[in-house]
C-alpha cells in the first residue's frame, strides 16, 4: 500500500506575524497594505499622490509612526510589529532632524533606489511545531505533500530534527509568494523523485496564474509504478478570489489532461481554499477540475474514503470549510484502498477543546495546534 497525503502546516518554525493572529481578519489589512506598497515601489515614477499613499501605507504597517508632535517619523525598532522596510541601495526617504517635521520620500521612482517591504516573522509555538511533526509521524504517509512551508532548508531541517529523517527525499521549489508559504514534498526511501517541473511562470494576461506554484513531481513507487503528483495552494478567500481559483483549477486540469492523455497516473493534492455549498456538490470555482469528462475523481466521492465526524478540513470543519483535497486520475480508481481526514492536530479557533473529533492531549489551546487545517490522505495499492 502507498499512502499519499497533504497537510497545510501553516509554517514550521517561522511565520509572518500578519498570518499568525487569532483570526484571519486581524492580519488582512496588513497583508493588503504590504501588497499595495510593494506594487507602488515598482512604479517607474512616483507622483506626489503616490508618495502620500506610500507614506500612509508605511504608517499602517507601522514602519513609520506619528510622534507626540503628530509628525510622521521612522519607527526604529529591532522587533517590528508587522514589517521591515529593506533599503539596499540608493536614497528612498529623508528624516529631518527637527522632530516636528515628517519624514519625506525623496525617491522619484524605481530607478532611484533598491528596496522593498518584508513581512516580519515570529517563531511558531514550540508545542505547535511538535504537534505538526506528530501529525506527519502518525499519518505515516509514503508521499507527503506539505503546504505553507517556509523554504526547502526549513522543510529539510524539520524532517531531520523532528521526524528523525523519516523522509529520504525533501523538495520544495520557491513559488510566486514571497511570504514564505510555499508547497513542498517529502518521500520515503524507495520513492525517488525522478523529475520535477515548476509552473510558476504559467501566465494569463501576462500575470502568473498560481499565487504559489503547481509543482509536478514524478515519483516511482517500490513496485515500479510511476505517479505524477501535482501539489497546490490556491488563492485564499481573502477579498473573494473566486475567479483566480477558477483560473488555477482550469490550469491544473489542463496539466492533468495532458498527463493522462500520455498514459500517466495523476494525483492532485493540496489546499484549494474553497468548499462546496452543499453535500454532494463540488466547490463552484473548483469545478473545472471535475467537469466536462474530467479524468480526476475527488477523494470525497470515493466509497472507501472516511471523512470522519465532520465534513470539512479547516477550523470547525463545516462543509464550507472543506478546503483540502486529494483527487486521483481514473486510472488509479481500481487501486484505491482507503483514505480519510486526520484531525488530531486541529484545535481551530475554539476556546475549548473540540468535541467533534479527538485531539492530542498535549494541545491545550488554539496556539498549540499543529495547524488550523486537518491533514488528508488516500491509500493506493500501486
């Protein structure tokens, strides 16, 4: 039996502070300001209006702050609340000696300086990191998809220090998201990764389709069967994002169709960030994955798949929170022997311990949970 699993770990060691609040809404304005200010930095020319907007955004990010004179000044701290302003070359701003005067943006455009805003990070709760490792240990997957890992060195360190090098192969290709929430994979000895293909440069109207990536991993099982695993982390629901998820689903379907047409086994896995409106339906913006004679079958429709006591995979695990998926190509259907949702590391946003599923006793509050996501897996006789 071969177990293929996916788990959104919500970072292993370090996580952006804006992503680590008690609720998603807490960090949303910060993430929006971070995105906008970096886009404004990239403009060829900074108008007076642009400079005012940049300054306002830097105040929101608390890179600048108002002093007792109500002047906007640099916030000089070694531990910023939300973000750093990185200034590598050139001149971006000037702060008058007079504390009653506000800082002035003197760069006239992108050519004048090199720099950016970088999200500040903080250490993930130690218990949470240990619980993440325990989930992966107890899942005992042969092929482990990992969503929201910082980078390959962090994933390799996690495998080495917390999993006792359980996995022989650890791979993560940097994606389009610079916040340190990429998708990676770990496979056991006997499951070599024989090829890797990134899709970071897949474009629509000149812009990247994938917010992170849809890496394609070709893996050979000990029995000699080749399976292509497509890992994903679709656009979040912040600000909607439905059309982007539909675009991403369409591109994943195109890739899967090509592989299946070539006679390959395919597994699509990851956090697709949208749940269905009702049981028996499929999430609206994810339907390109399964409609129009699709070769892909969602795990939730498999007779041997055990969804457990709740229908979802995120937070309270309602149906709308069915965000995590494994889809297998029809060629693999005769080989499916089981599957399910693993929630022991999930506490969610509750104040008290969840009662709808079993949790590890070491978890005593939300911050100690392995993740706000459950893990998900499918077993195949291949």
